[in-house]
């Protein structure tokens, strides 16, 4: 068997849009299945009741339906679909021998997207289907992008902590098909801040939705538990328990970095649940990746998390980020990786805006001149003794 041509642009069966043909004339049903099956995944039904059974198992992207059928006609089928929020938006074409104005007006009035009268040319039908599919795809794409931008904005802070003697910077670049990056901070007492950087596994709008839900868990946990603990590891354990026990986010996995930053003492205490390891940029010692990390959240009940403490001296910086940086492919084909980010970050330390300097150094060397995923970075630097 010959290997498939990797340059082929034909969509795989899994990527094809799906049609449901509802037609009681067997010969016409088979003809349409044959003629349309080269471009779309086609299923068929002989009447409205059978169509509802098919739709319940395999919701189509578009329905082509006769009007006059036994058991349940096309109007009754359309009405049943409109009553269900999961099917009411499926585009609908009526295919019928009736060309009277009353039927046409009734169909259009009740939300039919198109109306084709028998006899018809299959190329004409295919053209109508193509236009409806394209219109639907444009709408879905724009809606997903709009919702994605909204979630991205809600997952990011509107201000930054700015205690005396410290520089803080933040950058976020959402990507349309990016994942569930999140960042939040809270100041439970003067000069003490809890920072949260996370990434919910997955891509696209679903990941952003779960990230938004997940961030609500984090905020609620911090608010409820700060009266009894200041330990990021203890907070992390509680969040892990909630992820594993709540059906809303079951089987959701997330990496999370939770940091308690004491600007008064110059210390950072953190717990890392499988997240990108922070960068410590030192003025007197070699800059390095902070290595300690524990298990990703949502994988194991009773997972152990640990607190680790760092002291930041004058001029030293801690960089928190998500995997959109380390996993960014370069022109050479290799990923940038931790050491690549570390090297660029170390050289940007004296910049007026270090995160922007880092991104401007990386972006021209990417495969497409742009980042392939969400980008998030928080820069924390001690300026002088505080």
C-alpha cells in the first residue's frame, strides 16, 4: 500500500464536516449520500423520527431534509430540534417537491436557512451546502475568538504589586489556539503577596474555560485558608483535593506555581506542581533554573507538595512564566527550552522593560515570526534593600 501524500490538503474523515440527509425516497437518499459523500461525512434517515435518533448519537453540522415524509415531516423535525438547546443552531435546508409560497414562507419564518425545490441539480445543492458550512464556520471562529479573548482578559491581572525597592513587570500575549494560562496575585498583609501562575492542560476555548473555573478555585482557597496558613504547599494540597473531588473539573490537569513573596524580608517561598521552573537571575552567582518541583495537580489523591524558600539580593530577579516560551519552536526546528529562556532573560536584566526585551529577542527567530501559544511572564526584581 502506498504511503499517503503528506502534501495532500484533503481533510481526514475526522476533520470533515458532517451532513444528515432526511429523505423518504430511498433512491434519492442513496444518490445524495453518494454525490455528497466525497466532500462530507454523510448519514441518512428515512423520516423525522429516525433523524432524531441519528442526531442524538451523531449531531451533524448541517441537515438537508424533505418536508413531506411519513411518521414525522420536515416541519415537525425542525420544531423538535429548535426545542433542544443542543440542536437548535444546526443549519437546515428544506429539500421538497412543494414549491408553493406558503410552504416556503413557513420554512423561512421558522428559521430554515435555505429552501431547494425538486427537481434540482446536485451541484446546486452542493454549492448551497458549501456556502452554509462556510458561513457557519466563520461565525464559530469569530465567536470562539471573542470568547477566548474575554476569558484571557479575565485570567490576567489589571494591576501589579509595586512595593518600595522592587521592580515588577508582567506581559501576556493570548493566542487564538493557545491554552489555559492564568496569573493572579493577592496581598493578605502589607508587603506580603501571594502570586499564582498556572496552566490548565489543553488548547483553545475549552482550556481557557477550565482555567477560568480553576482560577476561581484558587482564589476561593486562598481567601478561605490564609487565616490558618501561609504555606503555598498547604494551599496547593487543598486545591489538588478540590480538583479530584469536584465533578465540574474532573479529569482536569493543571500545572501551578504558588509563591508567597515577602517584600519586607526579601524572601520568596514557593510550591511548584509540575509548572515551568522559575529562573533566578543573580548578580553575584551564576543565574540558574530553580529546580525543585512536585506532581502536576489533578493526577494523584494525597499528592505531597513542598515549600522551598529563596532570598533575593539587590539586583537579583525571579522570572515566572508559562510553557509558551520554553516550547516555542525556533527556525532551526528545536524548541527554545529552559536554558534558551534563561540565557535571553539574563541578558535582558538591565532593560527598562525586561519581559518585552525577552519577547523581542525571541520572536524574530520563531518559525513563523510569531509565537505559537499563549505567552505569560512575570518579572520580580529587587532594586535595593527594603
